[in-house]
């Protein structure tokens, strides 16, 4: 099981060669203005792209944005991303108007050594996400024609069995880019022998999304701190009323079983911020977790909970955090997420932030990214890695 790396490819020499790079440029866009609200994933791929351009490769980047339905859809165009990528690279990015059509072919043909092209959204093509091997394969053939070698640097998409992630590496010499390599190294530490105490903080809205990772983590961790919308299903399982808070009724029994089996490892909120409505300006108070009024909705963990979580975190030698503690997009309900994030930065533990919302929260709250050991670019991908699942994109690099 060995994965070749970008350094192996660079050692062979890439000057004048076309290198196809799969990146994860799936960044959040402002719904009104269409502007990029968090460019973390674009910045994360710069080390790989920079190394290739410096070495004189003709770099062809492919990526997805959002979930278009297999046909071109202007609201999911990668054009705004190309602009930002060019700014960050300090060099223009040649943009194709399609993914594998005439525009893509001529854009790639015109590349000089050390230049970068970006193909249009992979998911404008049915073959990218098709469940049919032949349909995916046919699309992968077209993509593979753009490269003499393939670099996977799209960690956030390695859990998808998609043409650009799974089938292209079967058609070209393939290596892991710098980002994929770093992510796998870091997450591998957590699934291997993490230094103890190992404390995991989970938040986010749904227990059902996190069930598999909770099951996989419970035997490994010393403490599992649960906040966010999903804590209310656990509180309900403890017999508490949760008002109009988010509740997955069908998961209450499962949560009860998890609590019973957890050997006291699971820590739940003891107080919550409960509001009259799900709104930024709603009237709100801190209440006991076992005393949420029937007409109120819990939107954040309370200060006593933050202090308890911080105390557990201060003992930790390894920390993994995925999912916000409350509705951090609304300042009135951001204190829990901020408090926990700050507690994580203050430990001398090795700290890892899962991708998606928690990575976005770190940046949106203005926290110093460098005070975390690692901020993953993968949301679903990092969770599936910790679950111990085989990730199609990683398996394809191992072959
Ligand atoms: C992500 O944002 O999680 C990755 O880019 C994968 O996107 P997807 O969940 O739409 O496959
Ligand atoms: Mg996802």
C-alpha cells in the first residue's frame, strides 16, 4: 500500500509535460453577490500548483462546484474561482468554457510551460458522478486525454467514487498532491495511536450524519464532547424536554444506547442558550439543559458548558473538532463555537479541525488559523476517513 507523491513526479521532471490536477475548489459563494465567502480551499491547493508551475509543467486543473445536475448551469460556473485562483497564484489562469469540449481542448493546447488552465465544472457532465462504470469511464477517457500525469489534490472529494477522482487515476500515472498527502498523514495519526487524552468535539445539526463516526470514535477516544443541534436528541434521550429545538425523534433510542455504552465518555451541555425564534435578533436566555421552556429553541451551548468543555480540552494531548456548537452565523449564538474554538487553540495538544462548517467557522470568527495544528479541507471526507472507510480516491492512488 504505497502512494506515489508529487515529489516523485517532480523528480521525474515535468517541464513541458501536461499534468492534470484534480482540486477541490468547492468554495462557498454569497447567494446575493456570488462572491467567494471563504477561499480556504483555493489557498490549500496553491503549494501543489506552485510546485508544478515552477517546474515548468503545463497545469490543467479540474474541479467541481456545488451540485449541478450533469448539465451546464451558469450559477455553478467555476469562473469566479478562476479569478481568485489567478490572484493567489500571481499569474493569469486560462479558463475553459466547457470541461472536455472544444473550448477545453483549445485552452489546453495553447498552454505554455508553467501556465495554468482551469476546466469548467466537472459536474456539468453526467459522466462525472454516474453510478454506471462505463459512463464514468467514457468521461474519464476524455479528461485523461488532457494530461500525461495525474495529481489528486482534492482531499475534500476523495470519498466520492467520481470519474475525476476514481477513474482518471486508473488511466494515467498518478500521484498524491501536497494537500492530500498532508491530510492523510494528519488523519492517519488520529486513527493510529493518538497521544492521550484524546478528546473529540462534535457539533453540527444532525446526529444521523455523525452516527457512524461516533460509533467508530467511541472506543478510541477518552472524551467525546457533544454540542450543536445534535445535542438535543441526546438531551431528549436523557429524558429532558427540549422545547422546539432541533430533534431527530427516530434517533432518540440510538442516542440513549450510545450514552449507556459510552462508559461516561460522552459529555453533554449542562446549559444552553434558548431563544424565542430562529432569528438573529430573537429574545434569548441561558437556561439549564434540563429546563428548556416548551416554546423556546436551543441555538447555542451555554457558558457553563463552554467552561466544562474547555476544562476537558485543557487536559488533552490530541483534539479533533468537527461541527459548530451553535448557530455561529448569528453573533448572538456564536459564543459557544467561539469559546470551544479558543479553548482548542489554548491547549498544547495536537489539534485538528474537520473541514466544512467548522473550518469556515474558524475563519468567519476571525480566529488565527495557525493556532490549530491542522485545518482539514474535507468535511465528509475527513469523517469517512476517521470512520475507517475505504475512500475511493485514496484507494485509486494506491493501485
Ligand atoms: C464538499 O464540499 O464536501 C466536497 O467538495 C464534496 O462535495 P459534495 O459533498 O457535493 O460531493
Ligand atoms: Mg460534502
